[in-house]
C-alpha cells in the first residue's frame, strides 16, 4: 500500500454488490424504511423497531416550519433569481447554523455535560448547577421557548414515542428538570421546544454531538425542495420577498386516514 491509500467503514462496492455497513443494499430495499437506512449510515447499525419509529418521528417533526425560517427564505430568494433546484436548496441548507437548527447541537452539549458531571447530585440539583454555570458565563440555554408556540406540540409527541421506545432515562429527565428550573429562574414558562426534545432523545440514543445538526438538515431538506419548487413554478422571478407578510393557501385542515393512526 502507498501513502495515498485510505479506508472507509461506510459502504463497500464490488461488481454486482453494494453493502452499507455490511448489509446488502438490495436486501435492505423494501425491508427497512428510509429513516432506518439513514440511522444505519450515520450510526453503523440498524435500530430496533420502536427506536426506528422514534427516529422517523424526529425527521417528520422538522420537515418544515413555514416560509419564515431563514433556510426557507434563503431557498425562496435563491429560486427567485433563477438559480437551479440544487443551488436553491443548498442556499437553504447553508442557512442552518447556530441560531437556526444549531440549537440541537448546543442543547446536546449541555445535556451531555450536565449529566456526566452531576456526580452524587440529583437530576434536579444538577440542572440547577448547570443553569448557574451557564448564567455566570452568559451562555443562553438552547432548546427552550419558541417564537410561535407556547407549548410545542411536537415535543409532547416525541416524548410519548420515547416512552414507547423505553427511552425515558437521565437525559430526558435532565431536560425536563432544566425546563422546570428555567421557569423559576426566568419567572415565566420556557417549555422544551422540538430542538430540545430531539437533543434529549439523541443523547439517550448515544448520538455523537457532531452529528446533531445532521438530523435537522436531513429532516428539513424535503421542505426546502418543496419551497424551491413552489417559488420556481408559482411566483414571478426576482420578486420582492417579504419575510412574514404571506398567507397559507393549501389544503384545509384534515385528519389522518384511520389506517395511518
């Protein structure tokens, strides 16, 4: 082997054979869902069925949040200039950073550090100590509160599914303890939002913090594609795009078919 040789642990390619983390792709096709395949690619193994359902819910929870988030506005703006679909979507993905989507990573760091450093403290004591430390350093706690929702409905559902998957351990408990103590410190409720819920669940699943934003980016991608296509097909080129003065004109509220519940 020369100095240019390197190795990968992800995909093996041979004539007439493709393997992802050791599994044949043609055998995975039709046998596992897309979310399970994503988990396999990122984490190296297949999740059990209950965890797979939870991972799927994480991706669904962040698929879109309207036309006002920075990633959606960036996508609309790029598409309005005549940019290609991939360039328009890339503009949106590049807008996912610390203040938009990055809350998952920041919250995971707080949860991992708070739980690992709690020692003999109770979860509640560790949460208070973490808040004191963050306040002293002037760091904002991410994953709590929301500019639209006073109680994020996605958080409730994700924690329900986490309980179904038997994932209600110390990280989710710590996240809830932070929520309770934040309300006391700030003199107002700051409920866990979807980013905080995802962060706590990913900690329970042992996901490396470096992969945190990947879950938000992967989830948001289909929504950005939809925004780009809508801009390209329904709007005038080079229009002035107001960041908030728009209205919804899609299907009226509807219920899931019975067999989907």
